[in-house]
């Protein structure tokens, strides 16, 4: 007997694209995800963090979450396990847990939390739990589903709940030892063993995947670099991750370590990406099967560059259902008549950027359109050098990274 699991992440409910609301698109794509879960007869749903886009979500975003989870859980018949990401408030995510748990919806955000054991009215049973771990028994399955829970944790949380570890290798070691200890205690071959996490994972020795523009970087959580896929215990059969917004498997061996992608494109660095959810089919002591399922709802994000008004207007007319970052090549600046024509031609132009031809050599160090793809650390380096004539030292960069990691936590 096999279990079907749906892996999704990075909903970012309430997120805007500058001034443009995405709430209606989010409603549509979450309905699509629910339809996929129903049509595929999914037994369990995993949500790998960044449920909301901020620590104080709007009433509309909260309402959308609860209505979606009620439908996605089939009124409590299909269990859902959701962890917090770096955009979520740990207190806010776990606040509805006692009530949600009665419907088989398990929120987890703090490493010191333990999900209570016991059987629900639906027949779903929490057969074992620990700090960072839960084991579920579904009534129609003859084996348990074990899940190592690894929500995002800032430096303070990591030190409080996981012990000291302020250097990158020490932190990796602390997390690996914690996860390995849980796996040895609970994850034998008689159940399906999963990992649910919201961290930046890479395969050791490879170039890290670039974090999207819309994400607060967590490359330097508590002073650490990215975690390694080898830090995840060998007993695990599938690692369901959130944070990076592009679907990809960081590694496929000895088990898949997969980012499901966000359901919508949330920054222009994601232009052209196909958004997905992942369907997993598994059973104890065997490799899992998994496949991405494309999502079709929501406006696409496009980055376009033009040097003729007629060509730009024709493309805008032919592509109405998208958001656009439009770069217009010009000798000096975009004149008022051209700007008006472009903005009136399309309601989805988010950025209208002049690209000045024939810049002098003196402009080489100034911020260019191409620089918009760079991460915050690189942009800070460029800004500091332009102001001070030299790069910032490591102490200042460390302070800057700490500010980034604590963004909006006040």
C-alpha cells in the first residue's frame, strides 16, 4: 500500500508586487492546488514554510489561509502539516494549532514545541512526537508517516533551542546531530520517513542556487552559510523544502531533496519560471516516486526590453495578462508622451526603466538595470564603494547580514 503526498511551499499570502495586490491570483492558485489534491486523491499535504509574506498578515490573507486549509483538508479528512518560514511569525503560525489540530491541520514553528499525541475524530492519529518530530498514522494505511520538522529559525531561536553554534560548521553540526538523533530514535524501515524544512540547502561542493529577489536572504542564518543536503539523515526518503521559489531537486541521491517552488512568481527574477506543486508516492523502505505538476493560475511576470515604441505597444497589446518590467532604450530619458503611451497600453507595467545608450566611462560604476538581479549583499557592497571608495570590512558586512536576517522581526 502506498501513500500520496502533495508538497507545496512559499505561498506568501498577502504579498504585493510593489503596489499591485496578488490576493485574487492567490485565491485562484490555491483553489487550483486544492483541485489537484482532490483529483490526485492525495492522502497528506506538506506546506514547507513562508505561508504568509509578513509577520503581521492582513485579515484577508488570514481568511484566505483558513478557508483554503479547510477545503484542502476535506473538512478534516486529509491531514496537513505546515511549518513556518523566514517570512512567518512563529507565534502567529502556531496560535491556531490547538483548534486546527482537531481538523488534522498541524502547524509547527518552534523547535521546543511538541505536538500532542492521540487520535482525532477523523481517525488520524499522532502516534509519536518530539521536539522537531511527528509521526502520523492514517486510518487507511498500515504504516506510519514520520516527519522531521525543520522550520526556519533565526539566530536567537537556534541558540535557545539547539544550543550554541555561532560558526557555520558548528551550526551545521548541531542541526545534523539533532536530526540524526531523531531519525535514529524514530525512523526505522517500518514507516515512511520524510523531512520538512525551510532552509537554504545545497549539495556540498556545488554552487549555491541564487535566492530570489523577493526573499530575505537566509544564506547567513546565525552567521552560517547554506546547509548541506548531507546534513539530512540517511533514513529520510524524501526532503520537502521551501524558500527557493524555483522547482528543482537539489540532489536526487541517496534520496530526493526538492524545492517545490512558490505557486506564483513574486519577483521579476522569477520571470519565465513555471510554478509547480510536487506529487509524491511512497511506502516504507523503498525509494519514493515524485513528479512536479504545473500550476496555471496567476499572471506571469515578464522582463522585456524595447527600443521602438511601436514594437513595445504591439507586444503589450498581445500580452495583456501579465505583469511587466519594461526597459526602454533611449538616448536621454523617456519623454512624457512615450511614457504615457506605454502606461496607457497595459495595466500590468510595474517598472518602466530607462536604459540610456552611450553612457560615458564615468558611469561604469553606477547602478545599471542588469544589477537588479544581484543579491542584497552585493548591492550593499556597490553602494558602500560608491560612497566610501572602498569595500566594507567583514565586521560591517556581518552587522549588515544580521540586520537582514532580523528584518521585520520588531
